[in-house]
C-alpha cells in the first residue's frame, strides 16, 4: 500500500502525532488476529487542515509521494538543528519618527508570516559596549541595527553571521546599492572579504553652497566642478565686508578629522589602509598630497579655520551666512531650508588630472544577524523583506530615506520623490567605504591627533601621516596580521 507522507518546517505536535501513529501500528501488529487497517495520514482530515493552516502562514509543506517503509508509515522530519522558532528579537537605534514606521512594518511582517517579533530600542551612543556585553552574556538579539564602524569588530570577533551563509544573498546583493553594500564588507582572519550585514541606511556628504553669497560676490550661483575652480571661487567669496582689515566672510569651512578629510584624500587617489595586505597607506605620496591640500586651503585664508577648537562650526557658519561653502549631509537639508537659506547642493569637486570625477565619505547603519540566533533563516528572511522594492519605496516616501536597492529601482523606472536627494545618490556612486577591518575607531583617533599637530604648525603633512602610519602599524595592523 502506497502512503502519502509529510515534510514540513516542523511543528512539535507533528512529531508527537508521528509517535502516536507509530505506536498504533505496533499495537496493530501485536494484535495479530485482528486485522486493522494502517492509519493513512493522507486520508486524515486533521492533516489536510494542518496543511492549509501552514500554507496560510507561509510555511513550507510538502507531501512525500515516495514508497512506504515497513509498517506502511513514514514521517519525514527536519533535523533538530534545522528547527527554527518562529520568533525574533531585534535591537534598533532609530529616532522617534523612524521607530514608529519600523514598528508598523514589524507588525505587518508578523501577521503575514505568523512570526512573533520583539523589538527593543537602544541608544545609538554606547551601542558597541551594549553589544559586547550581550555577546559575552549570550543575551544578544537575533538582529541588531549597528553602526557600520562597529561591524568589523564584531565580525572578526565571530559574533556575526556572514550573509554568504544564506544562498538567497547571491541574488539579493545584485539589487543593492554598491556603496551601501560595500560598507558591510569585512576582511576575515582568512583574508576573505565577506558581507556581515544588510544595509539599512547610508549617508554621504556633498558640497553645499550659498547662492546669495555667490551672487553678491559677482559669481554665477553654480557649484565648482574641479578643485581648481573651487579655489578660484573661494578666493572671491573670502571678503572683508566692513573695511576693518579682517575677513568677515569665508569661501569655505571644514572639519579636519579623518572622516571629513576623506574627500581630499581620495581626490589625490590616496587611501588609508591596504585591506588585503594589511598595510598602512597614509605615508604614500598620494595620501600626503591630500593632507597638504587641506592645509593649503587653511593657510591661504580660503578656509575659515572652523577646525580650530572654539571656532564657529561649519554648519552654524553656513546657516548664518559667514561661510559660503561647506561639506555636509542630507541630515541638514530640513534645517537649512527652515532657516530660509537660498542654497544649493552639488557633487564635491573632482580632480580631472587624476581621472577623479568626485569623491565622498560614507557612513550609516546596517542590520546584522548574531551567530547565537536560534532563527537565522527567519532573520535573513525578514531583512530581505525590508530590502525589497516595496518596502524601500515605502520608507523613501514616508521618511525621505535613501533607498538601499537603487539598481532594482532603476530597472523599475522609479522616480525618487525628493529631488535634492538625487545629488546624494549620485554622490554615493563616487564613494569609497572605510577600511573593512576591526580597529578603525583606533585608526581615526591616531590620525586625528597627528593631523591636529600638523594644522597647528608643529608637523608637516608628511611627518604627520608618517607618524600616524607607524602607530597604525604598531597598534592596529600588527595584531591583525598575527591572528
């Protein structure tokens, strides 16, 4: 007699059902003289109801048509290690507006997929320490929204699952924005570059310029396309307005910390670290040229000295009309618009002599799956759903966020609602990720200290970056090479 059997993402009671039916079969054999038919699972109305119930919840249910085994009964089960609870715990760092939207998405996914999801909001500041404690105490969530700067530390510490563990990631990553996706890459101890997160939000910086100040200085209100044009324009915007011999208006203002300095470094084709070979590159001529150019802008008076402690910060000085151009991000768009500024946003100038169209820094947050998760497949399913075109369009239209799946949206001919964001999206095509290694925070601290000394005049650009490289080799890279 040929039976129909069931394979499913198992429920505990199915295992119990199998045990009871097996027991009945044994009893039937022992009775001998009483010929009782073997129970046919496929004929059981309860089974049919179960199949329908599972399908409604989006779970995989298959009826096995293979030949029966002795006893005319076969129940195919997943291995115990593959059994996943239909529940997730998630930690996020969203602001109030973002969190309200996220909660509604979680509720929708929970209902549609039959999943129990518990979401907790944690402070953005201090998140690394909280994640570290959770890993040490084995209380980490299934999913967490993590600053991309923290990902290498936890990835190399073997706290996170690489997305390459999931076969579906191969197709998913083709739909994701390269700049955002690359920020989730980490160099492992074996020298492999693997993705340990799926992007959630990414940001970059572009050039903001005050159109009214341009016009008042006799300039056409258009952003410079090259650094040579930038210098020419900045010189005309740097002015003494009250005749006291001191400048009241400056063409440019900058912050000189490493993240804000990356556009200058990249414009000269410099870089921080050779991730593959774990070698510092700041002592190379290209990197030194980038720092020399920053120092030139400051010494020439084209830059306001906004990097000095106690000085007017670039964002503040731009808003009050003291600085004509700054580098900033989309987080300031609403603030500048509400202040009544007549401003524009364009790509950061390029360096055509080196074939550089534009450059920018990139930051943001990504979603990780902790290695201790009891439901990693479900976690990946949820993150893939968040990255889908439908959800990304919803987030863009609701919050004005950058879609993380631009290649997919472009094939759909979808037009972004906020045109100003177009500039940042175009700028992201010229972005480079930070070094995909743990210890980047330490690298920033080292570089910032040496650069501060250079801007103060106690070191040359070459001395500052060579000293930084020596310390990075000694305090960061040597340990990574020994792992």
